[in-house]
C-alpha cells in the first residue's frame, strides 16, 4: 500500500523550510530511519528521516521549493505491499559540514527526526545514516535546543545577577487557591509582565549594533516534556490574573504532551522563565534563549534565617538568578529590574 510521508515539525520559529536535495532517488528501496532528504530551516541545514520501509515511488517537491510542516512530501510503497525489482543503493548523506531557548527510536507520537549536517559529517558505512553506534540519537527538539543554546553561549556576552525574594505572599495565595493549586511559574510571569514595561531595553533585540523592539507580548515558560525542552508563550500576561496565567500554562503543557499541531513551535518572547525549584535546586544560572535579552532562573522555596529588627526570623525565600545580554543592557539597569521584580513578587 502507498504511505504518504509528511514533512515533520522541526521545531523552527514557524518560517518555511527550503528543500535542498533528495538523498534517495525515486524507485530506490529505503528503510525506516534512513535519511531521505535535506532541508534548510531558519537555523540550520537538516536531514529528514524516512518514517516507512519500502520503495520511494514519488517525490512531491523539488530542490528549491518551499515546504511547510504537514505537507505530503513523498509517496512510499511499503514493504508489505511490494518489494523492489532491483534494489538501488541510497545516496550517501553529505559529508561536508555547514555553519549554523524534553531516544533511540521515534516517539509514540510518530514524529520524524532530522539531523544537523554538522553531526553527520562522517563518511557513510554499512550502518544506516540514522544509526549512532554505541549511543542514543537525540530527538529533533533536543537538537534544535542544543544548536540554539550553543549559539547563545558562543555569541552572547552573558552576565549574571542573583538575589532572593520573600515567598510568603505567594505561598499564602497558592494555598488559598481552589479547586487546584496555582502553577508556581504563574506568579513569576505575572510579576515580570508588570515590571518589564518600565524597563523597555530588556524587551529589545540586538541586531547589527542596533536595539530593535521585540514584536511580541509573550513571556516564555520553559518546560521539560519527556526530556525535551520547550518554551511555552504566555501572551498579554500583563492583562491577566495569576489564576488565568496558571490555567494557560497548564493547558500549554498538556498540548505539548499530546503533541498538538503548533504546540512545539519556538516562539521568541520578551523574557523566558525557567524553574527548577521542583527538582530541589536552590540556585542555578540559565542560558539566554535568543533573540531575547534575558532569562530568569527560579530555584526552590526554602526557609532562611533573616535579621528582623534586633532579632531574627525564619522566612520562606526563593532565589532568583537573571542572565542578561550585556550588549543590550548594563549591570545597573538589570539590577534595577531585578529589584523591581522582587518588590512585585513580595506584594503578590
């Protein structure tokens, strides 16, 4: 029977992909997981695996064509229906490398995998191109996140500021919330959305020695879904309550788990918030999710002895670490933002 192979979601920012070339000619026998074609995204050149075993009967796009995720790109006659009359060896994957913010098998969702040509810059052998001997191939999402964050660390001059906030008000409000507890991240999204308008430089992008305003209202929330890292955008957070933001974050996480169409697109925001408090981490520094100017890392809430008047008291406090692009703002500017954020958190 004929199998319609569709273009996968390669976790790009939503821009169209360009087909560079087919790695297998029509009429050739192919194996599930074998590299089938090469495309160029907004981030890098990537190879796309076949998701069926059989004979490549038809290709629907030619080199240079624009392709979107979900498009039917090839027709494969599956091995159960027929066997090739004369096997044709697959064209070897290219060996030349190119430059370029959660398995050893495809996920249950049936998603396809792509590979950066830099990772494939080794001569082909009798082992299929998609097989990593003695290792575990990364998912598309992890590859995309890895490239983006590697670029961030190599090209963005990070600096880091750390402080803490009294979490008492958040704890009381969360405890009183019914029928379900509020998502912790909702408090930080809420607070950041009210402080960011006063610090417009932190909502800018750095491009060609120029600061450009970000064309978005979203604040991102990092999520680890089955080992892959995604950022869930919360739009117009300044116009929402903590409760509304909490529901939106839960819904976005559920959509990611169900692999709903469009849920895994990388959409830049004004700021990303990443929280490892639930993993018992007190403090950590995060890598900026480009093209954003900063990322806020949240640690766990824990008791701290603090001076109060002439005595001492125990407060439940949370550590905040801000990673900032020094090309966009100065240390003093970022420190003022962090101080204002603490004030907003403590009055929740």
